[in-house]
C-alpha cells in the first residue's frame, strides 16, 4: 500500500472522511434514483394512459427530460408568500428531506455495503422516516395558507396512522429471525446447508409461512400510503386542496419535497426487499456472490441486484397510482384503522402461534409449497398476458367484446 494511503487510513480524521464519503455517495444515489424514478413514472403513466410520455429531450425515450426539469427548478425564482412564516417555510422541506435521507444510513445495499451497521436498523429506519411528518406540518403551517394547512394536517394524520400497521407488519419477519439487524436477514451463514441458505427463493421470508406472506402485502400497502402515493395521496387532491401542503412552494424547495417522497419510496421498498424478498440475492444461488466472484466484483453485482429489486417495487407503486382511483379522506382513514390495523395485529399474533404450536415438519415444508404455488400463479399470469396480446379482439377474454357489441346494438335499435 502506498505510504500516503496508509497515513490517511491511520489518521484520526479518517472516520470523518469515511463518513463524508458515505454521505456524498448516499445523497448522490438518492438524487439519481429520484431523477430516474420521475422519468419512469412519466413513462409508466404514459403507457397506462395510451400516451408516449417524454420523447423529445435526450433521445426518443426522453432520457434527459427529468434532468432538464431539475435544472429549470434550480434556477427558478424562490417565492415566499407575504403571509408565510419565513423560518418555518424555509426549514420544512429540508426537515422532510433529512428524514428520508437518514433512512439510507442503515440500509444495506450488499454484503457489508452499508453506511452504518446497526443492530436496531429496522427500528432506526422506521423512526427517522417518521420525522418526515414534522417537515410536512411545518411546510403546511408555515405557508400561511389555509389550503396548505389543511393539506399538511390531512397528510400528517394519514402518515402517522399508516405507520402503526406498517411497523406491526415489520415485526412479523423480525419475530421469525429474532433480530432487527437488516444485514442479518440476508447474510448467508458459513455452515448453512445449501437448501437452507437464505439466498434461495424458497427461503425468502415472504414464503416462510402464511402470516409473513400476508404481512408483505399489508406492509407494502401501508408503505405506499405512508409515502403519500395514490390512491392515498389526499395531500394532493387537486379538486379539493390545490396541491396540498406544498402549494406555495417553488424552485429548489419544491424539488426537495419531491426528492424526499421518491427517496422514501425507495427506502420502504428497500426494507421490503431485505425483510421479505431476499435482499441482494438472486434467488437461485445457494451462496453469496461475494464468494463466487470475489469480494469487490460480487458486491457490485449484489448492489445492482438490490437496486433493481428496489426500483421494481417502486414501479409497482407507480403502476398502482395510475391504475386505481383516489380514495376520499374518510375511506383512507377507514382502510387503515378498520382493516389494515386489525389485520396487522392478527398477523403478528398468528406468526407467534405458528412458531409455537405448528409441527416442525409443516414449518419446514410449507415454504416449498407456497413458493411452488406462487411461481405457478406467476407463470399463469404471464401466459394469460401473452395470449391476450396475441389474440384478436373478442377471443382472449370470451364474451367481453361480444356482450359490449350486443349491448351497443340493442341500445342503437332502441
């Protein structure tokens, strides 16, 4: 090792330098992820609405459209309303962004690729992401507008409510593993048998038992709501509240609020990936890639796999947003308090009883059965989609076009 490098590593300032490098890397990833997510959402929305989406800036796929919009926001005039509380108005977006960014400190992207290894990483991520609500309240209250205040209060009530069942669903796999260290969920023990390796798909915790399987879907629903995403985006109900708590914002502060939203989307997707979907593992190799490809190259592949899995879950959130209609505020709160909260409590109790009273043989073989059934359903859905695309109208979904044509014909006759 060169002498100047050894001097840097032995320097008392090295921990601070390493922390600075990690912070810059994480904020850069958060920014790049937000840029890609905005472009992806525009393309997804365009496809679902039978449009093309961005097609001009950066080639026919509009690769640079989001970057161009970001540059426009950076140079846009920063307007503060005359009736606003200037201090709260300025600090609100940055508090929301800080809460979203801090969650990445404990999120492992690969085997040992984490800014800060924590034994309570799950609790830390949920705790710091919940501080985003303070930024939203300050942004709504500090704007000096009743519309922003109403939007901030409604969004705060929604986020605080959905955090309770989301935390209960997180406890389900925590009870199974007995740890809150996120890296321990997917780290492959050296003495583990190949068929019992956590890297294999049937050993992912989503397939461990019926309660963890249901907890994944319950968690993902609550996470979608906590990220202010449709059909739960009551803060941005344009027909009622203009744009919610960020109505009065423009320029960089408006950009900060949306960076916090997209950062939280990837953070909650990362938690779901680690807890339920095998983390950075591909699912068909019994060992970690760091043992097959070497430490550095294997971790590069691990990080890429983790990011692709996270973006896939983010894509599902976008898919849901542009597919389902928005709920009313009473329906949003009823969904949480009347349905998701009791369901999460039942799942938490059920996984405890499953581990205590279900025979060990059933616990061992149930993941294989659930994995096989899930893969069969996925294959069936893909086959149906392929046949629907290739079949002429009226044949892929029997009776749909015929009934519609008959109804139209009868209506025309009358």
